[in-house]
């Protein structure tokens, strides 16, 4: 099986071109290939598949083999691969909600719907990708989180004997956001799995701790559902931008600093959609025996 290793701000995945390859048991392959000692090493496996509705379809399997709905960093890499390997004819130049114009566009089908992406090109190479991530979801049943009310904004929950105020948002997948004074002081390896598997989250959740540097800049660390501590989470960065805005901590356009790099976020007042812009990098190609 041929594969390509790619990453978006350090959130790394093994990508398989299912236009030309077949993966019979992706959950099993994800567990094996993601192992950083006995496999290729990654946060998961992403399949780039044909789609009847879009230019390509993305399926994402976490390092534990569970299938996720969406991956913000992964979809930028999918767009890069589809464009550079000519798997589909790209759409025309497009203006995105971040205020920039992109020379080419693609539509990618995901478990969270069909998303539109703008591609920033240098020659024939994709450098950065802007993703229309859709509207944030606050309704508890749709996130899902087992708490009452229309929105879960800084609602205290008990975690390992502590009361932690959580803000819950879905960006096609569930996110729990916690604000703190210093992200590097958080015991993420201890709190992360406890929150991910908390009884309030029936489908588990992605966990983020956020430090507000100023009104337009955030710092975040992530415990990703099914993968553990990761260097970045694109949907999580969107959720943190939204959570910071609704709690009055940050503007709707902000820079998010992650351990693996920087993402630019805009939660548009015009269409209520979140636009995420960041890099997509191919590292190497190989053959899985």
C-alpha cells in the first residue's frame, strides 16, 4: 500500500490515495500505521476517496482506530494532495471569509458535510489553504453533551475532584474548551483522558486548554479524541476562537498559536461561518508492507 506522510501545523497523518489504493480494514491499519515505534508514526490515518458529490471524500481514523467526522488540519492536506496529484479539476479563483482571494478552489466531502477550500499557490504547489469550516454548533444535543440549556458557556463540571468551567462547541465534531492562565502549567496528560471520556460526552470529546494573550491572539494545547496529545487541532482552533469570542475574551478574527505552528481564524459576522487558514506540508512517501 502506497502512502504519503503529511502534516498541518504538526498534526500529522498518513494519507492513502484511495483513487488508486484499497484499504480493507482502515480501523486496524490506523492503529498499526500510527504507532510511532512499530509503524510509520502519526496522529491517525486519512483516506482520500472518490466522491459523487465533491472533488474528493476524506475519511479520518484516529490513532486508536475510531473514525472521526472531521479534521481541520487533515482536510488542508487532502486539498493539497488532490490538487498536486491532479485527482480532480480544481474550481476557479475564490474569495473566502478571511478576506483573501485564492487562485483555485476545491470541495471536499467529510463526515461533517461538504466543505469549500481556497488554495494559495506558489507555482504548481499548494502553500496554504483556507477552509470554510461551517457554522459553530452550540446546542447540547447536537454537540453532543449531556447538559441542559441552549448553550454550554463556562458551565462548571467535575473532573478528578476539580470544578472546571467548560464551554462546548461542535465544528462537525465535539469540543470542550477550558480557559487558563498558563497552558504549559496544565496537566494535560492527566486531565485530557478524564475529560475526553467524561460521562457528559456520549461520543467522547476533544479537549482544549486556552490561554488568551490579548484580544486577537490565543495559545492552546490539545488532547485529541482518540489520539491523545497532538501538536495541533484545526477544528479545535476554530472551537477555541468561537469560545473566546462568545465569552468576550477575544475578537472574532484571531491568531491561534499551537505547539506545531500558527493558524489564522475568522468567525464571520456575515455568514456565521468559521474560516481557518494554515499550511499543508508533504513530508515523505512510502510503501506499507
